[in-house]
C-alpha cells in the first residue's frame, strides 16, 4: 500500500485527494488509512492517533471495532478479501 507524508497529501490536487488510496503519515505522528479518498481499513483501525488512540472507519463512516470486525468477517465469507 502506498504511504505518503502530510506534505505529499497536501500537495495532491483536489481530484487526486478524492481518489487517494493509501496511508498518510501526519507530522504529529498520526497514521490514517484511506480508500478512494475516504478513511477506510478492513483489517484494523483506519486511524492511529499520535497519542495511541485508534478509531475504526469503513468507507468514510466511523464504526465500532466490533462492527469493523464483523464487516471484515462477512467480506471474507463472501470471498471479497
């Protein structure tokens, strides 16, 4: 998966930003996973904040850890991951 810095992310055009898939490493130490410009990760937290807190996101919607795990399990059953 492509990893870029905060500066590289800020230099993306608006269209590139809306379509970005990869990981952005922010200057404060946070790490955010994106798919098609939205926070998204199926196999773990999509946001790991600089203070160690995490949050789970699927297609740009914040979800609980349990919901993310269920979604990932269902996608595996369907053979989509």
